[in-house]
C-alpha cells in the first residue's frame, strides 16, 4: 500500500468529522468521560454511548471507527491545564498553589486514571492521548514554574530534586487513593508539598500559604 493510500482513511475521516458541530462532538466526549469515571473503560461501548447521546452506532463508527479512537478523542477534548497562570512570585508559593489547584480536581482525575488502568498499557494511542490531554500540559506548566524559580535564584539549576517534582505531584494524587482509599484533597496536597517537596528543594514553606490544619 502506498503512503497516499494509507493516508486516505484519515482524510475521509476528517471530512466526516467536519459534519458534526463542536457542541455535538462535545456531547459524545462528555458521555464517554462520564461513563469512564463511573464504570471504567471496559464498560464503555459504542452502543452505550450511542444510546446515551441518542444517535446511531453508525454515526460513532463513521466518526471514530473504534472505541479506543473515540476514548482518545474524548481525552484530548478534556485538555485544560490547571497549573498554567500560577505565578505568586516565589517557587514555594507557586508549588503550594499548584497543590491546591490539583487537589480541587483530584477526585475526577484519579477516577479517570483508575478507570483507564490496564487499557493504557494495552493501547498506545490511549496512552498518548492521556499524556497529551491530562498529564502533559500539567507537567509542562510545573516545569515552567520550576524554571522561573531557577531563574530567580531560589534553586540551583542543577539541583537533583528538580527532576522529580512532577513525579512527586502526580504520584501522590494516585497513591493516596490506592493506599488510603481517599482522594488527595487540597489540604492534603498542600501539607505534602510543604513537608516533602519544598524541603527536597531546600525551600521553606511559603509565607501565608500554609494549610489551615497547620495553623
């Protein structure tokens, strides 16, 4: 098969997708994400989404062809960086505010990650979509926060802990749900940042940003 022939289905798919309004597409994506969070990846079916959105299965198959493609598109539609725009003037303050922002949506994000679970390992496209839509923008925003802190001289550029801050932030979001059966809410994440992340970077807690439980 020539490259031109291989590309043809995507071209056809693009022309078909253009027939749906953005609002109608979002209805499909919202239904997929809602079903994912409520019941898990295996429970999402083209038939079920068609019923929930009052359309025919053929419409979904024409647009996205497979369930993984539909789920991947829904994930990409949900892209909404929570950390972008945070700038308190200090690295400690920025990381505390990032913790608060993450905690406000941790329940939804954790449910989404848990719902996808094994499917992410099995389907490379789903994995890419999750990283692009949910994880990647947040990691980029965190790295920008860290870069500013380095530029201000708050942390040395070669500090070994800088590399691990995104892993710490995202790891604790999922780990608490697994270990304690509770979501990492804003208070918990602020305490985590002040007790673990800031000391690793050689920073003191941000003045005026302390968790209520710490006084």
